[in-house]
């Protein structure tokens, strides 16, 4: 086992822990009057399978992607009863020059960086969310599916309290559980790969030429359901002209969590 040290705090991590994934994305953009320092910002949601994993992902991602960005700051947008540390661990990057400040009942850290200071909350709120809303758009060709996906993404971004963690909102690399290769937890979802229709137990119509997948995480199951309804309706509007062939979803037999979103029930 290889043991590494997180570059932004003093905790030791195994190689597996440093590479474990969470899911994150922008929930919405914030005007200056909704941020603690009066500057424009974005609200980000970060999901992990446990509070321990969330703590690791929070420090690693903020340390690598926010602390490093010129002019940035990072504040907690949720004041739930459960907390995970942010500045409480990132402060060690200040190498002893960091300063703690308390305003009202909140503690902040000022960490010196080369363009000034990085300011962040000592800790951030954590709540129990829902991961795993899912649907697939199946179409005749890439252009058609991409256009439908863009409409779906635009509709879902208007729904509060959800994120789509894949870059741009959609993924072409949908996966199934398991692999022919030992130790690999997931692999390409061959049943939905158009180029493999003649080689595997395909679930695609004969005329299908492209598939994109959406994963939606949210604060509640109702938030995810609302986003999925909006996204599916937008994908299937009159502009598709019959080129969107199917809307379906991955079925993982309950192996990826307790929540299930049945498309026919959602759209009824």
C-alpha cells in the first residue's frame, strides 16, 4: 500500500483514497448580493457516499481547483447541523502564516497566496442528499442527440438544488457494473453502444446511431424528479422530428443505491 500526504493539509492518504471519486457541479450562479464578500459567485454541490469521503473530496477539490484560482474565496452556503472541515484543514497550506478570524458565530481562515489572501470558512455544512437520477437519450445520429441533450440540459439547469456532474451535463461513456477485467468496478455499457449492436446483447433499436446519458444528483428525490421531468420533456419536443428514438434509463438492480426513478411514473 502506498501512503501519500495530501498537498493542502497534513493528513496522510492512501493512493486509493486520493483517487476516489465524488460528484460535483454548479447548482446555480450567484449575484453579488447573495455572497458573503459581495462579489459574483457560484453555488456548488459536492456529493460523496459517506461523510468521510466527502471530507476528503472537499479538501482535495477546493485545494486543487479553488485555492489555486486567482482572486477566489470559498464559503459555506449551507448551515446544517452536520459539518465537515474546509479551512480547518486547508489552513496548513499557509505554512504557519495563516490567520483565523471570527465574525458573528462563523470562523474564517485567511491563507496568504501570491495575489493576496484566500479566505474560506473553517467548516461547511453537510446534509444527506440523493444521487443517481438517470436517463438516456437514444437517437438516429450524433447531431440529433446532441441537440436534444442541449435542450434537456438547459431545462434542468433551471431546476434548483440539483447538479449534473458530467462535464457539460451529459456523458457519452455510460457504464455498467463490473468488467471482464479483475478489479475494475465499472466498464463501458456495451448494451447501449451503437458500434457494438452486432457483437453484444444490444438494447438499441436498429436505426440508433448515438446515445447520451444524464446523471442528476440533488438535495431530495423530489428535486431530482422535477429535473428529470423537465429534461425529458425538453429533449422530446417537436424539434426532434422523430429523430429521438427512445428515452430510457440504466437499470442497476438496486446496486448503486436505495433510490429508483421510474420514468413512466415520473412522466405520467
